[in-house]
């Protein structure tokens, strides 16, 4: 035996001991400060207790044993998990400022480095959020002009569906094009034809990244980033797609820089560039290039995928339950008719349709663990001390699927949002857009899109599946940061 072999063995043993000592010291420091949780192993933490196909379900199951607030170790770093309506309300509303930070998981850090509206914290986030909400409103979010933009895009969508004639098709691509065009018109100042090659490339990247976010690879990357950087997997394609998207956005920004007119901004980019120029001498201004680039990257990805995926789910559910689809058809006929375009003002007169849309969002539970929050300071919460910088995971699914809050939460029932008289009934436990300071800033836009796109499609078509409607599986096909449905083809039968 050579001298090198025992030396290598000794080094491995010493390294293992050092890792164990570091782990137990770290673990010991946390005891007495963080809430209790399942015992964690060195290096891997509690990952063996996590179902990578449905991580939120694993966390909800653990909350039954350790309570609504507990500690879970993702590899070598801990997270405070919050489950249930009461604990969620205390964390996100009562302690809204304390937990308003955005924790940068390794994958998030790699694609944003803490820049942009969705991935920033503190003063940066406050400045960008105020600006973005104001700009979105100026370009029609919640106004008639924004409604007209969506109505127009809905007609393009109807035309594309009609072109399928008697052929069955998967509607996911066309739905993604329509929702993407709305956010493109706000951020870039233009819409694309559904056959535009550059647009097809962009939407395909969005679709690929949505699939990546539901794979275990991203979760493994977040636990072991240094190792995963050297391993193959869908995470590598995810990061490459983000790089490609950033290159496209950089060229778009450059084009705007050459043509921007401060007195007549065309879109979000123009407004941001104007603000950059106005604040160029302000030392504490957050309006600079990197924040612009990552902000429009976030708006484009979030504004495209979540709404289009929700619409995909909605069509599948309506095809599975033709009696639900028929009731919406009847409500459309009574309130809107067949000749004028659906409008936002119709929603209050269509309680059943509104209830179905809300129930789709509750049932599909599209972002079951929300985006990760972070403690912005040391927080005394439920008798525990949550240190500044701690990862906090609000499990939205634990509210949307709580047996004590909903009648048959695992079933699709429009009655969850209807009272005994058939009127729409609000429910404070509807947290599909999250809650508190970091709730989705595009909620108003998403609600308008969902209503106008869905009612316009159902005004024109009956959706029938290729297979027996009873065989449609409306359980998730994959679950991660997002939840995606199985893929089916449908006939869009003109009404």
C-alpha cells in the first residue's frame, strides 16, 4: 500500500469531522432561538423527509407533528416554515414588515443577485415596488385602456382557436402567447404575432423554465449549489434560458435608450429610463440599469407563466365538468350575449363565473409555497426569536387546502365562493396571490386577464376533450415552485 492511500483516508476523515463539528455548532447556535422541528442530519438536513414531487405536502404533514411554525433544514441551512391561516396571518400581516424581505435561495441569487422588483429587499424593494405599481396603473392596470388591450388580445386568441377548425389541439401554447403579449405591451410597448419567430423563441424559453421549476433539479441546486454547478440536469438549461432572455432584454433596453422621449413614454422601460435620468445625481436612488434589467425579466416571466398556466387548468377543469361549463355559458348568454365583448363590469353580474375562476385558483394552488420570504430584523414571533436574514416559507397550500376552512378542499366546488342565494362570497382564506406586504403586485392585472380571456373563449366555444371527460386527470402533473397540469388536447367547438 502506498503512502498516499492512508493520507487520503486521513484527509477524508478529518474533513468529515470538521463538517460534523461545523454542523453541530451551527445547529447548537440555533437551538433555543428557532422553533422546534424534525431532527436533521449533517450536510443533508431534512431533505430525506421531503417529497421532491410535492414538497409542500411534506411540510404540511410535518406541521401536524411539530405545529404551525417549525424549523426545517434544507441541506445545511435552516428555514422557518409557517402553515395554517392563523399563523400565516400573524406572519405576513401582523409582522408584515418584519418578514417582507426576499430570501435569495441559490437559484434566485444566480438569476437576480438581489436586483429587480421581485427579488430585492429593504429600500430597494420599496422604491421599485412603488414605481412599478404606479407605472402599471399609468399603462392601464385597473383602467379602461388596460381592459381594452386585453379585450383586443382576446379576439386574436379567438381567431387562433377558430383556425384549428375541427382539429383537436393543445391550447397551452396559444394561451401563453396571449398572456405574454399583455405583459410585452406594458413592458416593451409592443405585441407580437403568434407566428413571429422571435416571439416563439421567447415563449418556448418561458415554457422550458416553467418545467424546470417543477423538477427536483432546482430544489437540489438550492440545497447544494456548488456541487450542482458541476452536474448535468435541467437546472443548467434553466440558467442558460435566463441568460438568453437577459441578452434579448438588454438589446430591447438599448433600442429604447436610442428612441426614448421623456415627455411621452411608451412603456415601462421608457418610464424607468426617464426615472434613471432624473435620479442620476441621487446617491440613494435604486433606478439604475441592473434593477431595470432584472425587473423586466421578472415581470415578463411572472406575467406570462402564472396566468397562462391558470387558464390551461381552467379549460381542463371545465372540460372535465361539462355541467360547470354549461352554467358559465348560460350566464354569459344572459349577461353579455353573443355579439358584444365581455367587459370587467360584467363580473359583478356573473357570480357563478367569478366563483369558478376563484375556485380554479384555489384548487390548482399554483404556487403552493409562495416565493421565499426573509426576516428583515430579529423578530420575536410566537415565543421564538427569528434572526435577521432567516429564510421564511409561508406554505399557502396549507390555507387553500385546509379541511377546517373549506368544505371538501381536495374537490373542485364552485360553491366554496357562493352563498345560499347563489351570490359571490368573498373568503379571507383565499390567498392564491399570497398576502401582506409581498402579495403579488400583478393581482389586478391577473384577475382582469383571467376573467376576460376565459369569458371571451367561452362566449365563442364549447371545449370538449378528445378522451372521455371523466378520464381527465386534474391532479398536478408536476409540482415545485409552480404547479403544472397534465397535457390534453381539446376540440374548440364554435357556439
